[in-house]
C-alpha cells in the first residue's frame, strides 16, 4: 500500500449538507455510503460496511466529493466528538 492510499484509508468524512433520498445526482452506491457515514468512521470502515467493491466505492466517494456532498473531518473534530 502506498503512503497516499494509507493516508486516505484513515480519512474521516462527514456529510456537508442534507441530501434528499430523491436527489437525482445520487446513485445507489452513493446512498449506501451516505447511510453509514457519520463523521466518526474512516473511509476504510465505511467501505467495509457498504459491502461494495473497492472500484465502486472509490467512484462513489469521488462523485460525492466532486458534488461537495461530503467533506473531510479535521483530526481534532474526530477526537473531540
């Protein structure tokens, strides 16, 4: 595993805004991720909980970031919540 992959594995993300279940921009893979994203779990644990292939998971996370629907949580936020 490269340093970049290892660093991303430990990133924690949270929803940047409320997302409607009927939002046409969100596919079923993105919904799976949003349903388990709580601002405390790492991307690695969310990938495991989602049950998706790594390829599908990575594409969905990338789309969620590009749509600005999720954002990284600062380390201090994770430790204090």
